[in-house]
């Protein structure tokens, strides 16, 4: 895997986080797709049976920034920690998931647990690989509570009904993300 100058990786994450913050303000997540290489891979785990997999910038735009963000356009995801490995060109960030509604204490309702992303940089201000991680149990509990209180967007309620029938969801037995990352490492990191 190629090494990248630390300053370049720091600038990449600075640009990405700034764009993420703007998307959280206006709900237009689509523009984040420009930060991904045309053949980038974006994945996360959806519990014991499913993985989410988007292959290429177009699927990332349509599914990650599109169908997966439907109903979450007013949520915010502030980044709170960043770890950079300039020898591998990888970045790990920890983020929060804040709802657009407040709890009884007056603070935004938050999905508990640890949320984050593991990125691989490919040069030219683009990610070539991303793996998200977050607490599915906490997310489900918050969405269910918001739905029961009538505070969940209708779009998100529809998404919850669809479950694993959403685009990009694949059976875990059909996708091994460990092998995928190893294949990309063997191919030179891209």
C-alpha cells in the first residue's frame, strides 16, 4: 500500500468533515459522493445476517447518500476523533449520531454506542474504501422510540418497514469484507 504525506491525509479529512457538517445542516448528503473514487467500496454491517455494500461512486451516491439517508436529512453526525495512519493511507474517525429532536433533558436525542468510519485514501482527494461501524441495537431502539412518539420522519418509518429489502443489503454469507479489504491491499491499496 502506498504511503501518503500526513499533511495530505489531514487535509483530506478536514475537507470531508467540513462537507459532512454542511450536509448535516442542509440535508443534501449527495455531494459527499464526490469524495469517493469511481470504483470505491463502501460497506457496513447490518447485524448478524446482512451487510450493506455499495460498489462505485454511483452506488455510493444513490444508496449511501440516497436511500440510506432518506428520512435522516435533518440528523447530524459530528466527528469527534480522528486517527491517521499515513503509512497505510488509512483514517479512522469516531462520530456521533444526533436526531433533530430533543429528549426530556432538552438535548438532542443521540444513538448511543460507538459510531465511526474506517477509510482508505487513494490520492487525488478521494477515498477508495470505507467501512462504517455503529451500534445497531442502540440505533434500532432510538428509531423505535422516536416512531412510537411520532417523532420519526415518515421516510424513515418506510425504510424501517423495508428492512433488508433496501438496495445494497446483501446476505453476510455472500460478502466477506475481510477478504475484500485484503484483495484491495494486494492490488496496491485501491
